[in-house]
């Protein structure tokens, strides 16, 4: 199966809380990666999202280690809408 990864940068204007994170994310820019796989058997190219990850930068609070964490894509899009900036694309 063919897969691809879409990279984008999002921005939060206010602290953001997402399920699976132990503390809110500080306002700022974050890298998001979305893994997609090719839907086979169609007469055109189409992909479906299979995973979404956000990179949390290294800070003293997380032991100076950056982390790439899985997140729910729909929850992320809703958080961006509530933050007032759209989807960041």
C-alpha cells in the first residue's frame, strides 16, 4: 500500500488542550504530520488519513525532550476553529 505524509505548521493564539496531552500547549507554532494511505481500486488517486501527529518542542517541563504525539485529527481541527484561525493550511 502506498502511503504519504503531509507536513504542515499550525498556530495557536491561546493555550490549547488536546486529549492525550498532560498539559495545555503554549500559544505558538507547532508541526503536524498527517499520514495518508492510497485507496486502491479507484480510477483516480484518492487518499485517506490514517494517523495525525503533533510535535511538542523540548521545554524544561517535558525534560528538554521534543515529542511527536498522536492526536485526533477532528479534535485538532475543532481546536483550531475555536482558536479562530481556521485549519492552518
